[in-house]
C-alpha cells in the first residue's frame, strides 16, 4: 500500500507570496492532519480534515487555510508569506478502522521564504 | 496549555546498551500516546503506540505508560548506530472533535559504535 505523498517536496517563495501544498493520504484513510515543524517550535498542529470538513484547528493565523476533497486529498494554503513561515510542512493521514487514530506522516514539503 | 515535555538531550549510549527515553504530558484527557523516530531531514516515522497503562513490547522497543503519573517512556534494547535519531513523543485526546497530536520537542539519541 502506498504511503502518504506530498507535493511539492521543496519550495522557495518570497515574502508576500502565497503557496499551496498538496497531500494524498494512504488509500482508505479519511482523516488528514497538517503540521508545521520548525527548529524552535518543534511540530505544531495546524488543522485536521475529515470527510471534507475541518474537524479541528490549531493556533495559527487565518493566513493558513486548508481544504479536503471528496477523494480525501488535501491542500493547505498560506497567504501573504512571512519569513517565519519557513518550515517543514508535514501531512499525516489516519483512519483504517482498526487503529483509527494512529497518524502516518508523509515526506513533507520544505518551504523557504526569502 | 496542553504540553508534552521531553528532555532534549542529546542522549548518548554505547552500541548494545539500553536507551531510555522519557516524556510527560499535561492533559489528563489524553488517551493515546505515540513514539515517532525522525532522522535528520526526514519525516517522523511511527515506532509504537500505547493506550493502556503498563508495558507494550515490539521487537527491541518497549513503551511504558503510567497515566496516574502522566508519564510515557520508550526503552530501546541492544541499541544500534542506526537508532541514532530524534525521538518524538506525542499525546492525543480524541474525544469529540479533538484528534490532533501534541508533540514534545524530541530527544536526540546518539548511539556510539
């Protein structure tokens, strides 16, 4: 079974631009969560989507948004990029019925904001 | 503020020794606990999950949970240089709509040959 995939893997943007990241969950998984990882703050939860609905949201500004499609693929968008948004963005999927809340991570998208 | 605390390390052990990694959490409502391993430049990889008090063993890894003390640990027996990585502890309260993982900042483990 294929794992979680994320595209693109690397991205360089400048301040003020916006960016869209994509995540395809493990087949059959319906929940997708997004995390931001930085050296200073560690892994921080952004939001979770389940069946196209945002089910939970972390403590990030409204510039960070996301959505989920009917095939469970998810996108996150960051508008008006700031230097501090440089981070590894990780997507995780879960939901197999047997162990529904275990989250499996994708390879991440490394975003550099200049 | 729900928090998970870990000693940042680095924790250095010789090859073949037992590495002991510890974690405490603040949210008494947390029901599930996870240990992830993260190699430098890579994404977190699940090692073990634990939901009930006591020990859970999987190969060289043993997770221990004590909900009364709000304490989770991971023991790695016969440590190998390939175990050198950052180990992330995570807690989850999935009651209702809460499903996100709260992560500690990780403990960096170094296994010396």
